[in-house]
C-alpha cells in the first residue's frame, strides 16, 4: 500500500509540473493573434501606482493589458532596476543617478506617485518584475540594449525570450553588427521616426535581412508623415504607434477618448495593431466593443 501511495504521489507531482510548464509555454509573442490589437501599458499602469513599480505592473495585469513597457537602469553594484529618467529625483525621495547607489542603498528611497507624493513603495529590480509577469504578460524592455549583456542571460535562464520585446533606433547594419549573434533568439522591433524623415528605406532594409516582430512608428504632430501601414502588415510585421501624446500620434492621442468614445477608431482604420497607451482601461473597453481585443497571450 505504501509503495502505491508513493507512486501516486510521484505521478501527482509530475502532473503538477507538466501543468506548470504547459501554462508557461502558452504565452508567446509568436502566437498573439494577427487580427487583434495588442495593448501596451506605458511604464505599466502609472495612473494607479508609481510608474515602473511592482504595483503598476500588477494593476496593468488586472486590467487585462497584453504588454507592459518598462524602463531599465543599473545600480552601482550592477543590478538592473526599473527607472525611466537618468536620475531618481523626479520619481523617488532620493537624488542622483541610479548608478550612484548600490541596490541596498537605492532600496531605502520611496517611489513617488504621479503627483510627486511619496508612497511606501520601493524601486523594483528587473528580476522582481519577471517573477510577477512570467507566463502571464509580455514585456517591452525600454533601454534594454544599453544593458543587453546583463539582460540576455537573465531572460535566457528564465526561458523568457519569447515573452520579451526589444526595441531600438538602430538601422539594420548597426543592429546586426552589435547583436547578430543573438538576433534570431530575440524579438526585435526597430523604431522608425517618420517625423524625422526616416521611412521605407529603413523599413525595407530590415525586411530584406531580418524577420522583425514589427515597427514602432513615431508620427509627429500631424498626419503629414504617414505611410501605408497596411503594406507593413502584409509583410508579416506588426505596427506599433504611441497614443501617449499628440506629437507622437499625429494628434490622435489617448486623452481624446475622454470626450470622444470613438477616438481609437483612427488606429483601426490605419492598420495599427499595437498601441502603447497611458489609458489602458479606456483602450481595452473600446477594443472589446470592436472585437479587436484579445485577452490571450
């Protein structure tokens, strides 16, 4: 009887392990539906919690966003933490650069909320965020290439390369010379600054040489720099536009939704299927009505 119980116990443990591995395997950038719009929360959900905080990521996940965009910086003792600015002055109770402090020292400061009021929350490490998101939500690591030699082994060890999107402004030749060894292991999205007269030359060079995940297009303050995004999608790449501010979105920014319930319609009409937003709740509500939202990863 004891042998049978031990055998059943081992089978149960194996079953739980299989379920766990299967759950993680289900989240994949490759599998996200082409006909749905991916919702990307800028600096996570900073309207409900301090930007780039654990709670901001959790709040974004609660709302059902598909991806959180977070920013990386490095401490004096070479630990990756979340921080947008070059200094910690604006977002914490401390002053100076992240690299002025060890992790233990920087953890003594408190994060500030969107109004600048100190909270009880601390600056998180990248690893703390990955513990939360693994198998549940995608991440866009901004500024990650500045620390690629540190970021890559962490993601590789955790088997999370298929959950993370890298971005950068480099043209293909520069990208290939720096990261060619790893380029087929990662998901990469070139940033194309249409408002600065970048365009099809940069896009087509990537298409000829590398399978990109998509392109981030910065549009400027009006529609004079627009190109035909449908041509990008027809070649198998996604189209990312930032709805954050008028100067990034040709004037079609997030706050318009507060007075116009159909403000996001412009994105659908222009074949944009990745939207970085400061208003994830409103965007998800709109996409649900238009059947362009996917809760699946």
